[in-house]
C-alpha cells in the first residue's frame, strides 16, 4: 500500500460530496486517517487494510492520532465529527460503492 492508492480512494469519495462537506471531510481523512493508516498498516494491500484489517482499536488509535496532531481539537464535538466522517468514508467509499 502506498500514499497514492489511499489518496485515490479519498479523491473518489470526495468528488461525490458537496463543496462544504468536501472542505470538512477530506482534510480530516487525508491529513489524519490516511496518514495514520500509512504509518501503521503499510505492510498490506489497500484493499486488505480497508476491508479486512482495520479494527475498532485502529479507529480509536486514529482518533487519538487526530487529537494529538491537530491543535484545533478542543471539544467532544470535534471528535464526534471526526468519527462521523470516518464512518461515512467507510460506508460510502469502502463498503458500498468503490470496488478496491
């Protein structure tokens, strides 16, 4: 798995969003979730990682990564937003529409 592969999936997810959702969702996925995945799950294919290897703990740890790396996270609602975005990404890009 490399950065180009995961960013391609993020891009295809992003083009289906409204401009306001794109501006809110894509930076969080690109700058935090994708970077966490690249740093911690690089030994497998993108398909295996996103469809089979991601665990609940990985979602929790990517959220911790987001909190620690983003100085603007100061509230529970910011964390809720991040988790909502990750959930929508998985529902729409990984499990239903994209064949990766």
